[in-house]
């Protein structure tokens, strides 16, 4: 069984801090404007081998349709376009693919990653409260355990 980091319930102020507005293919996306749903937010870069390896797991999760998956590339859009074809194809809908500024220290810190290590994955419940987080590569087992925990919380 994969280990899932269990965090204490964030305060209302912390939950509000987890909002962002970032650029995507169809324009800007604000996290708080999306309909309530369990959401997996994954921060990654195309030159990060563990980030690239976990992308098929995230794409498969998005394809299931009962969880929203948002990927945030911490790099320029041109660098994302230079990623391997398997990664670029995984980033297509229903996955929501966004780009953060290349200097994303504040954004990553708000999502529990002050050292900016990648990949970094945060699972939010329907109210956008953190229920699981992992810095490092995720797989199907970890994602399923994290989602089970979020649904039970």
C-alpha cells in the first residue's frame, strides 16, 4: 500500500490561499471558478524525469472522469511544447494543463512545497481543502489511496 501524507484540515484562510489563476490553452483558468470536485493538482517540468514518468498515471486518472486533474508546468510554454510526444498527448483534455511563471516559489510554497522540489502533487477535496500531498513521483497506487482518503474525510 502506498503511503499518503495526511495533513491537518486547513483553516479557511489557508483554503483561500490555494486559489490561483494561470494561463492554459483556452485562456486563463481560476481554480476557485471551477465547479466543486475532488481535484488533483500536479506541478511538473518537462526536463524532470519523474514528472514525465508520472504523466500517464495522471492522464489515466483524468480519463476516468470522476476526478479533475490540473497540471501546472513550472516552465515556459515553449519548453512544454518541446516535451516528448507521450507527455504532450497526456496533457490533452480532459486534463487541464496550465503554465505557472518560471519563478513559482510563492505558488509552490502555498501548495506545501517551499523547497520547490518537483514533481509535487496536491489532492484537494470538493471544497478545495488539502487532503493529501506528495513531493516526488506518484503512481496509480498512491493516487487511488489519496482519492480514497479524500472521499472518506
